[in-house]
């Protein structure tokens, strides 16, 4: 039987606070999935029939395709745990539209 693989992750002190992101954009290349986490620079504003969101990327994370499945499982586990504690979050009117790409 193969030994169990365990990964020990160390978090550098300067990253402990993390960064805040209002939304994330996901896209991919042939060999990586890219997550661009972005924060709003100012409140959303309306122009004609559009809502303009002026944002900047605060962190870009590139992961290999195989890790996307593990990420999805981890997010599902954490979301289920969060919903057990806080209840399901209703869709809020005026929430940011999902971005395709």
C-alpha cells in the first residue's frame, strides 16, 4: 500500500492578513487555470444601461488543471460548512453579474 501523502503548508507572516477581493474572474490557458481576484476602486456607477465597476486585480493565482478539481471539492466542503452555521445566502438584487470568460 502506498504511503499517504501529506502536505504541510507554511504561511509567511507578511501574508497572514490576506487581501480583500470583491469578486474573482476565472479563465484558462492550455496548461493552467487563472483566478484574478479584484477589488473595487470606487462604488459602482451607472452609465446608460450599464453598471460600471472600476476594479484592480489584487492577486492572480495560477493553478494546474488537476488542482481545479481539488479546489472545487474544498470550496464545496467549506460552503456547506458555512451554510450549516449561517444558513443559505439568498441571491441579492443588484449583486455583481457573473463574468464569462
